[in-house]
C-alpha cells in the first residue's frame, strides 16, 4: 500500500473521538450485533464504522475491502481483515457466513474515479451483496446511501425532509456516482420488498473528520499552493456530517431491521443537525472551509477576490472535456462546481423520529478538532511542489488509492 495512504489508517483517535469511544464502551449508545460485516471496511467511513462496532461490543467484525490492511490498522482480536473483490461472489459469500448484519459501505465515491468503477463496484457489487445474503441466510443489510441520488445540479436543497425530495429512480442524476448508487439502493429495496432481506438506507452529507482522504485534502492542497478562491457569491449553505455521527446513524439503524418494521426499505439522512452554527442544520460552506485553510497557516481564501460563477462554468466545461480526452481527473468539473456553489442542507427529523438519531458530537467542537488533526497529521506531508491548484489533478493520496484499486481490479 502506498505510504501516503497509511496516514489515514492508524487507529489514533482525536480528542473528540476519544469521548465518543468512551461513550461507546460504557454502553451509552446501545448494543450492537455480535457478528458484523462491513464492506469497504478500510475506507474513511468504513474503517471508523468497524472501530465503532468493536468499541460498542461486537464480538467479530469482518472488514471486507479490496485494499489490503495497512500495517498500522487497529489489530483488535475481534476484527478480521479480508482482502477481496466485491465483484467476486464466492469471496463475498465466504465473508458473510455467520453474520448477524451487513453494513454495505463499499462504493466508488466522488467524481474522480474511472467511469467503469461506478457500475462495477456500486451496482455489480451490490448484486453480489444481495446474493451472498441469500446464500448465507443473512437477513439484515444497512446500506450507506447518498442524498445526491435525490437532487439535481439545477435546484438548491434547503432543509428538505426525505419525503420532500424527489423519489428514485430519477430521469437524470448529478453524476455517475449518484446514478449507480441509486441503482444499488433500488436493487436492495426490491430484495426487501420480496422478503429476501431486511434493509434500510442511511446517508450522510459532506462527511468530514480525522482521516478524511478526499474532501479536505483536495481543498487544502489547492489552498496551500495559493490557487483556491471562493466560488461565486461564497454564500452557499451546507450541512455537514462528522464521521462519528454518521457511523452512529448507521449502527442504530440496524435496530429497525425486523419483520413488520415500518421503516424497512426507507431512506434517511443523518447530519450534524442542530449542532451546526445555524441550528436549522447548516453552516456557510466557504466560511467554515476558510477556518480550515487558515488553520493550516495558509492565506485566507475569503480575503481574496472571488471567482464569478459564469467564468467557473466555462473553466469547468473545459476541465471536463480535458478529462474525457486524456483520462486525467481534474479537480474542477461541472459536478464539483455545482456542489461548491449550491445550497445543500437537509432536515434530520425523520432520522430522529424513526431511528432515534441524535448527533454524538457537535459540529462546533468536531470541526475545530478536525482542523487540528489535519494541522498535526496532514500538513507535515503537504508538498507544494507536487500539489495542484483548483483545476489541476486531484490530491496524491486520492490518486494513490485509485491506482491501487485499478491494479487490484485489473483495470
């Protein structure tokens, strides 16, 4: 495994996460099944979910991932690291044997992956999860979903509940990631309707926290070379989900998986909710990002001139075409531009009502805690000579993992 990736794999919790761990071990957040499987168990969310299940008392947790475990992962006796391809049905069946519940987190995430990844991992992989559950008798599946399956690049999302969002399937999606995640959710919903398994979908929004290897590294890298600017008016409202809050939502959703449950097949969004700077459930994206930028010792992006939306749209179009022609993934494309300029925040009322969800950490303490982690862990590895700006290539740690997955998948 590439050395840069190992920065994001050590079981070294931040001060805020230590408090969550203490609460988990004390039983404050409830019990978990004895035997668990987490697909994508070495991803940003998946790894923390594996740790959370063990912290809450799971006797065995299978961490299933195509990427082998780094030398510095948590070597707890309850954790079994399985290195295998989700597209290999036999391997999935073997990993699922004896499980009480499967948390299906494995996914091709974000806009930066080769296009074939999305269908092969998100759709074919989910088909194998369903088949493996049927063959092994595993009935419970908690699916890591995304709210991007339910909005477009043209309409803002301001405090909507799940019932107010468009239903899937949609006629078009914001990205290939969203389209294939919707297909996966529909496959699970169909299996649930047939009585083949018990399923619920839980989604975060803008997941952040220590060991994030996608969102903040790419933004901070652009800021570190002085190329990041506020996009458009800089007033976009955004809801965030700390990784520990999302893992909590995923874990407690399992309690609703029983025959006759009124919540089977449903979709829920879990964010930091009322703990955001605005208690309605959001913050101003660029204001909070600037705190992270300044926290690294870089120049404030809010103090620089902003880039007008019309200009960015032209640049994004050019970047997308370059990507199509060369296969090189650039940071700025239409999807990224729209996500950084539209309003995106959600109501968590349904998750509170049906799942009993409430954030286990507040944004007001978790965001500074995350910034400090990046200052201590990420900043010493930052190399401005190899970094790129807003329109350049994606951060090296993202590239490392993509290349490793390509090699493992034989693509």
